[in-house]
């Protein structure tokens, strides 16, 4: 009877889900976005990839999924190169490629996201 109780206890603790949550604050994120908006305006949009990387890093580093914190390892320079390529394709396709940019950006973001621990 003791062995059965021990195995049931082990099974129930291993099947429990760990918490998933976001531990950032709304005010902090709003300030990041406001700062990013000002930087984007001042640089006429050239710094927009840097702003995206800054905001993604903040959001992702404050996210925990099933007890494991996420980390973002993308760089602004890497995104800037992709950004130039995407807008080049948009110009030569007369804007048709712009419909694909959101998906490409999401793929890039996810490919640079991993578990920190």
C-alpha cells in the first residue's frame, strides 16, 4: 500500500502544470513604446528595427512559460539587414511583398526566442 501511494504521489506531482505568466508592468511597457515612438520619429524610421528589438527583448524577458523564463537573442543589426531586404522586395513588387512582412517578422522573432533556464 505504501508503494502504491508513493507512485500516485509521484504521478500527480509530475502531471501538475507549472505556472505561465508575464511579470512586466503596463507602465514600463508603455514607456518603452513611447520612447521607441520618439526614437522612430527622430530618425525618420531608420531606427525602427532597433525599437522592435528593444520592445521584443523586454516583452520576452518578462515572460515565463511553464516555470521557464524566455530570453530574446535577436540583434538590431540582424533585423535591420532583413528589414532592408523586405522593403526592397516590397518596392520591386509594387507593394505586394508588404503582405508577407508581418509573417517574416514573426518568424524572425520566434527564431531568436529561447528558454533562459
